[in-house]
C-alpha cells in the first residue's frame, strides 16, 4: 500500500530508445495527475492529523505534514492519541539526533501494532521527504482508522465501500463505485449526511451539475454540525480529472466514525442474522451427518450379508478366486470406507464443536445412528471379514486334499482297470477241453498263479475303496463319477472272484487227467506275482503325488524314501531268484511258462524302471526341499519386516502422546503443525507399509497360511497403522476446535496462554481438571470478584459460575469446560437474553417485533425465516411477533 511513498530504489534500467511524442505527452499527463494527488493528500492528511491533535491537552495543530512533524514531538503525540497509549517524554534538545530519537519512539510503537514500515527511516521524516511522510500517515490511517471497519468478512476498504453504498442506496444521482470519481460531484457526501441527519440537509434541492456548491455545502455542514473538519479542497476535487483515492477514503472514514453510534440497529440486525444463519448451517450439517451415517450403515449391512454367504466351492481355483475377491475387498473397498468412517467422525466432532461454540445444545443423532452404533457395526464387519477369510482358507485346504486324493484314486483305479481288462474273458475260456494231461496241469498251475495275483490285488481294491470313502467325506465335487467308478471296479472284482472260483472247479475236474507238473514253472509262477505287485507298488510309491507345507514335511517324505531304498537289497534277492528260475526253465528247453502270465522280460523291465525312478525321486524331493526353504525364508522376512513396522508405529504413537501430554508449544497452530509434521513422517513411511503389503501378497501367492516366527498379521499392522493416522487426525481436529474457540472469541495468543498457564498453575496433580477450591483460586487470579473464603449468603456468583462449568455436578472442572466458560464470558450475543436485547433494538424497544421491522433490517431470507418461525404476540398490534420465545428456542431452552 505504501510502496510508492517509501522511496524503494530499483536497479538502474538500461538506456531506453527515444519515445514518440504522443507517448511522452502521456507520461507528462500521468506525472501531472500524480502531483495533483500528492497535493490533495498533503492537505487531507494535514487535516486528519489536526483532527486528532486537537484532542491533546493542550490542543495542538500543524500547518503542513511535510514540515511540522520533523522534530518527532507531534508525531509521538499523534501516536499516543490514536493508540490510547503513552510513549513517554520526548528527547530534550532540538538537534537532529534528538528529532530522530523522537521519531524512532513513534516508529517503535507503530511496529508494535503490527505495521511494517518498509524502506523508511527517521532521517526521511526529519529531512521532510514528502512521499515518505505521506506514506507513513496513510499507514497510520489504514491501521487505526480503516482496518477495524468490518462488514460481512470483507476487507477494510471493501467494507467501507459497502457501507457507503448501503447508506447512499436510493439517493438520486448517487452511485458509489469507488473512492475517486463517485464522490466528485459532492452528492455522495450530502447523501451520507442526509441518511443519518436529514434535518441538516435538504437533499431534494441539490443539483448534480453544481459539484463545487455540493462539496462546499457538505464540508460546511460536516464541520459545523458533525465536528468533521474539512480534509479536502473543493477546487482540488472539482479541478482534478480523478480525485485522489486515499484522500477521499480518509474523509469518508471520518463520516463512518461519526455515524458509527447510529448503527445500533444495523449491528443488532447483523447479530440476529449471524445467529439465524448459524442455525441454518447447523441444520444443514445435521442433515449431512444423517445422510453420511445412513449410507455407511447401509453399506456395512450389505457387505456383512455378502461376507456371510457360504456358497459351495468345488475346486481349488474356485477357492483361490474367492480369496482374490476377499483381497480386492480389503485393498479396494475397505480403505475408502474406513476413510469415510473417519470423515463421519470428524464431521460429527465439527458439528458438536460448532453447536458448543454457538451455545446450542449438543446434537443427539436418531436411534441407531450414533457414532457408537457405527463403531459397533464396523466391529461386526471386521468379525464377518475374519470369519469369511477363515471359511475360504478352510475350503481351500479341503479342496486341495480332495484333489490330491482324487489323483491317487484315479491313478490306482486306472492301474487296477488296466490289470483286470480282459481277465473275465480269459477266465471263461474252456481251453482245457481236449488238452492232454500235461496241458491241463499247466492250465491249473497257471490259474493258481492268477488266483495268487487276484488275492494280491484285493488290498489294491480295498485301498481304492478307502480313497472313495475319504472323497465322500471331503465332499469332492465329482463324487458321483468317483462312486460310479468304484462301484464298477468292485462289481468287476466280485465277478472275477466268481469266475476264478468257477474255473478252479473246472480245472480240478480236469486235473484227474493230469499227471505231470512242471515244478520249475509252478515255482516261478508262485514267486513272480508278489514281485510284480511289489514292482507296481514301488512304481506307484515313486510316482505318487504328495503334499508338503513345510521343511519338516519334506524331511518326513525323504526319510520314507530312504527307508524304501534300504529295503531294495531284499527285493534284489527276489529278482535274482526269479532270474535263476527263468534261466533254469530255459536250460530245460521251455519257451513259455504255462503257469504264469508274467514273463521274465516284463519283470526285468519293471525292475529296471523302479531302479531308474529312485534318482528321479531323489531330485524331486531335493527340489521340494529347496522350495520349502524359500517359503521358510519368506516367513522369516515377514517376521522381521512386520516387527520393524510394528515397532516404528508404536514408537511414533507413543511420541505423539508424550508431545500432546507435555504441551510444549506456545501456539495451538504450532501443535497442529507438529501433528502435521508427524503425519508427513507417516506419509514418508508409507512405502515401508506398502512393501510389507507386497511381502504379504507374496506369502499369500505362495499359499503360506501359518508362520511360527511371528504372531503379527497384516491385519495387525493395518490396524496399528490406521490407529496411528486416526489418532493424529483426531488430535489435530481437537486442536483445530480449540483454535476455532480462540478465533471465534477474538482471543489473542497471549490471552490464550494466560488462560492455559493459570489453569496449569492450579492443576497441581496434572489431572487436567480443577476441584472447587482450585477453580476458585484460579478465578480470583484472573480478576473475578468472588470471595476468597466463602461464607453463607455471599458466594452466589461463584455458585452461578460453577453451575455453568460443572453441569454434571461431579465437583471438577475440566480444561475444555474452563476454556469454554472463559471464552463465552467475552463473547457477544451468545445467550438467548443477549439475542432478545438485539431484537429489542430492531423493535424500537417494544416486547414484540413487526414483520416490516424485520424486513427492514434483516436479509430477506432471514427475515422470512423469523416470520415463519415466530409465534404471534398476544396483546400486540396486528401481525406482532413474539421474539422472546423464538430466542429461547434457538438456544435449546424451549421447542421451536
């Protein structure tokens, strides 16, 4: 604002090119206008200074601000008058150093009032630098005259302009748009006087084409009747293309100050408007809360119902898909709703704070919509989420086991079906008919070998049946196919047993004709089937699927495999025996063994396959051991990272609590800033939490469900993380509420600090609350007129105060209750009685108010709000309204 007066030097510019003549003329005109403005300001500011110096004892006066303030004495006197203070005696002597000392005293006081004098020194005033002096005077006018003007939260200049517009609204030929051209014809000044003192000016006789007469008329009336000295020169204003804005503003401010006492109705209307507007805002916030809590509770209800669904999961992919859906809910749906819950709590806190600040009763949500109800519903949601996860994991384990057993069932069933294929046709052959005795004996021996094989397969069929029963118990999804296949196997098995018995009977009947028996072939046939069964079992064992979750599981599998290899030498002896029998049969000239279906070539090939499968199984188990080792490392990595994050979160939460309990900051904004800094640290730490989430996802992808190295889960970390951030936000909101308390009561930091220090001084036990004795001492220390030692009949004031700050009568006063009371004591229109007094101003002192009085002084919407909600006043004129019952209802004392 005062930069043009401060003489701030700018770097020398580069030489410019010669300007055209018309541009030079334009610059000359601008310089001329600037000189005219300076002349106007010099006169106006001189008059303004004199308007205050005449209040001195004895009165003082200057002729020109450029020269008469140079010794600093009158400047000090001016500061004392406009600031209602004392700066002490001026320096003795008339040397330049004494003048500078005086001016510096005035400058020190100006800076104390928050005014920055940029680029100006005391020497400039002593030397009579006019621009610097005018800039300094304008700064004083801004600080002590204009700055305090406040209308509808506008800036001081805009507020003064709005006041001028409102006061001159409706006056002919007056349209105030600025502080220069709008005032040039003088009608604006005449309209201001007429608005407040219509007895002084006959406005209807004024003419717009007589600006000099209008200005002179207004200045003379203002000087004679309103004690407003002339600050403007009529000829300067009329003869100037554009009057100086600051000079006009200085003179208009004098009118504003003069008529301020007549603005009581306007102030009262403003108070009423503020109360009514606040009430409407409260209603909007309450409606918003109801909508927010209803939407959140409905979402929780729907999600809980969805999480409670238990559809049949028939496969591992179906379980994994269900688990992915659960993970998406936790990652995508849950966090935004958790944030929405936090916003709801902050909104509720904000609403209650606004109600408490405006003296309204606390808001009680409708049934089922309390914050406690939301927290309870959220707890049910968390429980439903955990139960849903446990169910999915249970179904996953069941389906994994079922699929493993289904593969075993399919493998064994296929092997059995392959063995039985064609056996029924062979058993029904009558190949013994017409065969000589040797052939019959051979057929009988062969059948005995088959029966041995059949008996060996009985355990195989039993194992298939056991697997089918286990699949039934696991509710395998393709259970019908399993049961049908097992039924077919069992039926075929019974048929083979029956056919075998029938053939045995037929061969025994034919045995009467047999005379020879080839002992070697028979012995081979007796030894071959068990060995073949062992080969089949060994192949199955070496190729069978397995399930391993930990390194211990792999070690158990490896131990079983080593035991199998240890028994291999015994089966090597059986193989050598069969090889010896086969070799002896061949040496006797036999080409085929009539008693056995197992050729030695097949047995030898099978035995070689078993030996070849052993190293393959070794490799498979080694790879599985490496895999389980990697899974174990994932568990350990999780335990280390989760413990580090949990420790960081816990330490940060403890630090925040200590800082809040210690109250080491002078300003509430500093505490808020510290919390914001801590929140920024949390934001910076967020990548560690995200990395932990990724590690958790790796564990989930690896299907690791148990970790013996840590009891911490991702849910624990998420909960702690959310609690830390929520704790910071809640305390920041509470501090903001205290700031709102402070600012709404126009309290300075010093006042706030005095209140806090007084409370802390008497809070000896650090409990953040005072008992009756401590509270009495605190009030006395703050200047309250109450007795130090109460006696019957003279302690009414203390009991009144105690009833306000201790409504629950528990005998203690908390800091919030103490702070609210001390703030309310300095507030305006914060009780229903004060609102009644404001309405009485508008009602011209009557106990009722008329609709036209409300429409005159209130905003149209607020006036209609009052008319619709006020009760008729009994015994008054037609249309009279009862503003007393209306005021009580607004503050919760009665129903509206």
